């Protein structure tokens, strides 16, 4: 009886810890350059910039949604989870900004007309 209780308790604890780690933010960390970047058309570059901007927006949204209750929960129960989330936010954001710089430079080399220049 006692060993069954310990087994159930251990399973519950493992499930709770596993859920806490699994629910960590996992935003895509993009590479600044792609092997096929030079083959991208201007429209493809615009789509890639929009995709990368959506990653940045997702990171910013998740950072704002982190409440004090999340921090307290992280400190008391899952400090690794909070640290992992913050590391992912930082990595994803830095990588996305580097990717946009690369794509913007590629637009310039290919002399792509951007929406901003068309509005002028």
C-alpha cells in the first residue's frame, strides 16, 4: 500500500514537472542566412520578412503576458521553466532581428521595391 502511494505520488510529481517544462515558450530561432537566400524573389523576401516579424511579435506578446503570478510560480516551483522561457525569448528575438537585417540587405542588392518606398 505504501509503495503504491509513493509510485502514484512520484508519477504525479513527474507529470507536473514535465508539464511545466513542456509549456515553456518555444519560439523558432531562425538562422540569419539561408542556403537559398540568393534564389529568393523579391516577393519571397517580403514573405520571409513577414514570417520573421511574426516571430518577433509572438515573442513580444509572450513577454508581456508573463504575469507576476507566473514569476512567483516559477520561483516557487519551476525556476528552470522561467529561465528557459527568458533564454528562448532572447535567442529568438536576436536571431529574428539578424535575419531581418540579412533579408533587408538582400532586398537592397536585388533592388527590390519595398512597400515603404512605394508609399512615398
